[in-house]
C-alpha cells in the first residue's frame, strides 16, 4: 500500500460530482473492466463511485435537517435515499446540491475524506456492481474498509454541508 493510492481515491471521489454532471464518469467503465480482468480488483473507480454516492446522500440529509421548507426537506430526503439505496445521484446533484451550491462542497469533502479512509484501509472491488450500499458485498474481504469509508463520507459530507449552510428555498 502506497501513499498515492488513498490520495488518488480521495481526489477521484472529490471530483466525481463534476464529472457526473458532464457524463464523463462513463469513461471509467472500460478502465474498470480492464482493471478487474488484469489485476482481479479495482481499488480506484468503483470505490470512488460508491463513496461519491454516499457523500451525495449525506449532503442531502443535511439539507433536509437544516431547511425550513417542507417541500425541500421532502425532496432532499427522497434524493438522499435514492443516492444511498439506488445509486442514482443525478436528481440529488441537479435538484439539491448544485442548485443550492454550498452543499456541493460538502459532497466533495465527504468523497475526499471517505476516499482517504477507504484507500488507506485497502478497499477493493472484486467484481462490477452498482454503486449503492446494497453492493457492498462486491468488496469481498475488504468490506470493512469500504464500510468505514462510506461512514466517513456520509458523516463528513453531512457535517460540512450543515456547517456551510445554504440559502434556503422560499415559496
């Protein structure tokens, strides 16, 4: 395990929301397949994708806790659940974090922190799978590493989003 592994994972997880906005994250698919076929695991892209999704969910839950708007709270909770359990972040990105601006910094911070933890502990995906909490078994014997990274990503993104705040939506 080298220092660059966790740092690379942190950087990729931190910039993923911006790559997803442009669709550039789809470029990772062939690389993930190549990594799995040549080394037997992916310690960069698959972990980064799941960590980003969890960070996005954490930021949405923080927005739901902080907002005074019932409509925004409902939207944020449903987007947060979608990120964590369905692996779909686009509604959260376009509907919550990008629209409110500051929560996007929370997502990047959570992804970076989760990436450092998961990378330092050696999280590796051994098969292709979805980027949801339900796909954790693809990490086989490194499940503990990815679970600690996920917990870090959710907590850090939520705390940073809550502290930074945002301009609440008014009716």
